[in-house]
C-alpha cells in the first residue's frame, strides 16, 4: 500500500522567504505530496500570509492544501470570514487549533471578546461550513495538560465536534506513537492519526521547539546533537539518520502516513524519503 506523504511550511516573512518557499515546494514536488499544510505564526501573527500562501499553493500547484486556523486574536465573525475566503480559494481542509498564547503553549490563555476559546469550537464552526477538519495531537503530551486523560478528553471533544484526522506534534520515539494509538483505539475514537516528523537541521532551533511544544528530547539523542552542534552538515546528517529510523519504525508497525515539518527547506525531508524508498 502506498504510504501517504505530506509536507508542512510556515508562511514567509518577506519576499526572499517567499521565493525560498516556492523553490522548496518545487524541489519537493517529486515526492508527489498528498497534501501541503501552511502554519500560523505565534499568536496568529501570520494569519494574512497564511491565507494568501495557502490559496496560492492550491491555485498554482493543484496539490490539496490544509490551512491552519487558530482562535488566537480573532472573533467568531472574523474566523467565519477567513473560512469563507478559504472556501472561495478552493481549500476544503482545515487544521483547527486553539493556538498558543504569545508567551508560549504553557502561558496563560487570554480570551478574545466575541471569539472562541477552544479548538472544538473552531471545529464546530468549520464543520458547519462543510470543511474536512484536522486537529493536533501530542504523543508526548500537551505542555499545558495535567495528564494523559486530559489530552484524551480534549481529543474526544474535537472528534465529537467533527474532526476526522489529527496531525501530531513532532516526537522522537516510536513508543510515544504506540502509546497514543493504543489510547485512541481503547477509547474507540474514530479519527485518522498522522505522525509529524521533524528532520532536525539546527540544534538551537530543536531545543527551542522542544521547550515550546513540550516534546521530550531523549538524552542520548540530545547528547549526539550537542556533540556536533557547530557543524551544520553533521547536524543535518544526524537529523536525517534519526528521522529515517523513526519513520521506518513507524512504517514497520503499519503507520500509513508521514507528515514532514520541512522548516521551508527541502534537502533533509528529501533525504529521509529517499532513505525509506517510499517514493
């Protein structure tokens, strides 16, 4: 069975970044991605660029695009307007997220007057408009959750509201994914789980992402990265090695899809997919 491959970009900050994104997308076209997703910046700061780039990717490439949408800093009326714009651009899939406070995932959530406070509310809104809806899951637990049961209850509410697939935060150990799958199966949730994989290319960036997301970096992996932190080529080579191993372990247990966080660069993701031989 063909393994589904999808890739994720963040919206560029300027013209040079935009050129790089289009170049990266062109370089990854040989992977025949099943879909492309485009993120929001922290606090919804790149909402307009996300809307524009998502629409342009769909128009220019014909690749199905999943648009991220968060509740941060927007009223329900504004979110409804954005969803109408996505629909007009031919986008039918949304990744519905509460979004992180400007201070990070573990920071205090501040409500927007007239807005939505939880991802399931955004799922409900998008479902009423006929979108296919994905949400986020956290194999190592959400940093703001007290325990696994809170994460599971949150996911259940999103499924009940209409979510049909979930893309995970990045993680490093297959047992984290197996634990998540087992929990979803035991709780009889009807949702497709897609593991998110980040081929590491920058150690400082890895540590920052880990702190923001709550993803645990296993001590042996952290030591290996820190030992080569000043050598970009060595970091990327190690990142590709570790990501390839994780992906192969996921494929070996029957995972049918892989979602790659590209960080708007093509080489590491291309190397991992080539190592796996799935394209």
